[in-house]
């Protein structure tokens, strides 16, 4: 019984974590360069305004560095 309860708690915790991973990426140095940029832009496939805002934030971040 203890093993089943532990497994149930782990499944619920993992589900909560995976649901939280569906957010829009933020403009960080990792997300604004190379492969991170490609993956981040895929999240904005159907929202051109949000995509442009993300690119503007990346440009501002790169200008600061």
C-alpha cells in the first residue's frame, strides 16, 4: 500500500510540473541565441505580436551585452 501511495504522489507531482512547462519562453541569453532561439520561436508560431515582442526583448538584451 505504501508503494502505491508513493507512486500516486509522484505521478501527481510530475503532472503538475509538466503542466507548468507549457508557458511562453522568456527572453534570456539562452533563449535568444542559437538553438534556444529556434525552440523559443516555435512557441510563438500562431501569435505574431508576441513573437515580435520576444524578438524586441532579445535585441534589447543583446544590445546591453
